[in-house]
């Protein structure tokens, strides 16, 4: 798995033991300091991370700060629950059970942070939470098993391979594959009361990673074929001529014909919902990594160009929650979309050359710089222990709006690790 996912989790595991002894003591002390804020003590000002002339130092500093934040978060998290977001105005957490689509991001982020720091406090917390997730391997009622299980057990199996983890992942792949329909040639996202409706969302492209992995592990091409068919169907029907995407496509369950294209979380059916664009960019970059099919690379490049050349993309390259939001420039930003874009563009830059390579890498670097500063990055000990602020979950339903989000943190940390690896290769 290491060879095929080198830019998902990055090829730095050989340094883990060295980092463990160099950084774990300092990290533990930092976390203790965060949690021991007395009434007569003022938090020291944070060091600016605006100019990463030294990429390793920039990344290491932000990783250390992220790990310290997550130690704050783990202390506040109720037993048996998983974090979703935090509302600073009321000092309240919103949590979930293991069945919620974001349940895998918290342990996945902990695994990334452990891999970079060697701090076993983070590893032990990840393993504790993984126990809560185990039962979801048999959940056939959701398309989000890639997010939930590969984003958590996938990292665990990569870092500490075990037959138990492999079995959980394979069962998860079987459960995900059960939602595939050969007539529609796609994996159903949402169930519907109407038997004629077959709903597929752009987010679903992200779950294919689990299926590609399952074929590599078992040699059973069924999973690979399902993933490719879903990617092809999505590419054909979810994207407009300018490579913006619809959020939801409703197919006819009997014959696979498109019945309706609409949005659920975007501004309008015709608008470009920012996180949907990011899912597409990341998903087709991943599909090219796994298949080396040039049409997926071309798709990823076209989505990247739509994103980076859009007149409504701000200078700091953290997008508004929808590229067609009606109140731009006063519309809310979505830091989670910015983090996903940064991680995706870093990987995409490894598959191209020349001006495109430079454009994608530099844009991702700008995104990381922006996310690593105010107003997006939380101050030490604040934000409930989450790393990033200003994520937008579901604005039309006023759900998780302008708050931290576990997936924003996850892809931010992933992007940091990818960035360091690519800068190391350039030097």
C-alpha cells in the first residue's frame, strides 16, 4: 500500500522513530502548557507562520501546534462520542456516533499527527476511537465508508499493518460495493422513498479510494471496476462544460437515465458549491493515481483550472463557500474546501510538469500559508481544540456554519505533510 499511496500519507515513515525521540517530550510539554492556563496567566503570542522559507520548520511548527490542539480536544471529548464541530459562542461541542459520515476524520488526523511526531498519546487516542468505528464495516446504509473507514483504518493499517485492520477494510469495501447498481453504473449516495430515484452526490467520488485498495489487496477486480464505472458516470453527468459540478444527480433507478441535476448544500442548482469542487479535484486526482488513465488526469486539471482561474477566488485562495454566493465579497469562506484543495493540488502537481506543476504547487502553498494564520487558524487552546476555524458545512440548512470541521482539520494536516515531502524532494 505504501507504494501506491505515497502522496496520500507520504513517504516519511522512515523518519518516525527519529522524530519520536526528538519531538514527543516537547509536544507533551506544549500540550500540558495549553491545558494549564491559570487565571493570572496570559497566553504567549503565537509565532507567525506566514513565510515558510524553510518548509520543514514551517510544517513541523504547525504539526506541533496541531497535535497540541488535538490533545486539548481529546480531553474535552465526551466518552463514546466523536467530534463534529464546536460553537465558540456557547462553548458547546457537536458530536456524533460512529455512523455519521465524518466519524473517521478524527482518528485519521490523529494517525497523521502520530506519524509526524511519534507521540504515542495521539496513537492511543486514535486506537481508542477506532474501536468505536469497527462496527461500521458492516454498514450498507451509507456511501461514506471510504471517508469513515479508509480515512481511519486505512491510515492505521498503513502505519501499523495488521490482519485485523485489513479484514475491517475489506468488509467495509464489500459494504460499499453493495450500493453499486450495474444499470446506473454508480454507487448510490442517498436512499430515497421513491424507488425510481437513484441519488448520487459529487462527494461520493472520494470513497473510491477504498475500492481501489481492496482490488490491490485481494486481486479481485470487481472493486476496481465498480470504482472506474462510478468515476466515469460521475465525469459524464456531474460536470458542466466549464468543469463546475452539480452537487446531486438523480438517476432513474430502472435504466440509469438522468432525471434531475440539483444542489443540496450549494447556493443554487446552477452554482459551483466550493467543497463539491474540491471533492471533484481530489477525487479525480486520486483516480488518476490509481489507474493512470489520462482522462482522469485531464479531468482533474480542468477542475483545477476552474478553481484557480475563477474570478471569485480570493487572493488568499481560500474560497467562498460557493463560487456563486450572492453576497461576495462578504460571503463566508470555507476553510475546509481550502484545505481539500491544497492537499489535492499538491498531489496533482506531481503528475504534471512545467507551468502547470508550478501553478498547482504555488497555489497549494499559498493556501497552506493562509490556513496557517489568522483568521483561519485557531489560537492555542481555543476553538475547542480544533485546528481550523471558518468552515461551512450546510449553509442552506444553517447547519455547521462558520465553525471548525473535522474534515477541514484532516485535509489541512494531510496537506502539510504532503507539502513537506514535496519540498524535501525539490531540495
